[in-house]
């Protein structure tokens, strides 16, 4: 190619480049009030992380795998010591049973999404084979969660489902299901996965929702983009604690994974399991439907720990002993 022609071509390309519209960093950043939904694949098992804080008191060592917890998050505690026979924690008048592992006892500390941000007392009770007992008194901080606001419109034929009494009754029924604690760790080495592997998380946990510009409530789980009839799978191994219908969640399956951990699968079109049935991670529980308080085909996924709803995605991705 002649030198003059090559120079002319380079000049044209440079002019095209400099006339391209520039995007500022502010314009390129999604609105923080409504974050862009993300694709979250099933988690890859990770090795045991190092504890972020350690306390030693007489015969016991207490390890924290968190420094602080946001509203709606779950943290992991580990206590160990020679001859230790058991452990539990007390947080805001709730008692949390720890589960045994070869290297000691682990406990899941769940913070309610409406827990006031501040420093809280945490008491760890341990007991030993020789009958002696010990209490470790410590503290940790709850910080504000990054919850968004959403407006939702329901069709007139479903508007009755924004009655506060209907919601209170349903939450009471779920509380009754969650109150039965299985003192056995049922999840296995496969851990926890999304009910739709590789699914796109859409509406986030903890969102402040206003239905039909009148009724305000909180979003207790995550929505996952799905199509009508798509199979829904168990997040982890466990036992079916509930399989039936509730007015807001529609056709619903609740799985007990042991030690106060439950997952729920809502708005199903069909349910393929029954109460008391054992299920494995990845087993099909039912199919996506449009039942309950929905504005279209819809899948809603929840995790409850120690009786309260927590961020299901954060819980799924955190390291848990198996």
C-alpha cells in the first residue's frame, strides 16, 4: 500500500475514534438504588477460610468467620476445646444450638433484616464431658443492609392478597414450620446451590416493597428469572417440612436442612414431593408457576435460619463445614 494512502487511512480511523461518545464513570455505574441483576452460578466448594477474629477463654477457643454482619446476613462461629461436649449461643434472647464437627462445634448466627444497627452482646455457653460449664461473653456489630425500594402492581383479582391480616397469618404459619429444629446437620458435602443452577437473580432480598401504591412490606427472599413449567431443584439435601398451598406464596415447598436452616420454593405450578420425604441436592421439587401473590409466572426462593429470613444468596455462598 502506498505511504500516502496508508497515512490517509490512519487519519480517517483516528478521526472516527475521537468522535465516539465518551461515557463518564458516573454514567457507566448502575443506579445504586436499583442494582443490575447478576448471574450467579452454583458455588464451587471452597476450602475452610481463616477466622477473622479469635478469642481464648480458659478451656475454650472461639473463632469468628466475620467481623460484622449486615442486616439479613448470616455469620459462622466455631468453638473448640479439649473434652468439649456441646455449645450454644444466645443472641437477642434467642438460643442457637451449635452442631458438632470433628474439630469442635459450629453455630450459625442469623441477623434479622430489620435488626437495629448497633453493637450487640453475644453469649457462648459450652459444656464439657466432666460436667463443667463455661460462658464466653463477647460482642459484635450489626450494620445497615443495602436494601432497595420497589413498587409492585397486582391485578384486581389478586388485590385481596395485600391485606395485612393475610400476610400476618401466612408468616405465623411459616414461623410454626421453622420452629421445629432438627438437631442434625442434613446438608452434605455438595453444600447449597441455586434452585435453578446458573439462574439470574432479579428482585433482591430485603427490598422495601409497596403494592398497588398502598401496602408496604419486605421482600423475604430472592426472585430468580424463570419460565412457566421450568423445573425447580432442591438447594441442598434435607427433609420436606411443608408441601402445600399458602395464599401469598401459592404452591410452596419448605425443606429442613437441619440445625435451624430451611429453604422455601414458592409460586410453584406443580409440586412433586410430599411432607416428610427426604430429598437430595438438585432433586426436582416442582415446576415454576403463577400461584399466590404474583404478577406473572414467577419463582421466589427463601432461606430461613434460626426462625428468621436471611439473604439466601449470601448464605449459599458463605463457607459452611461439611
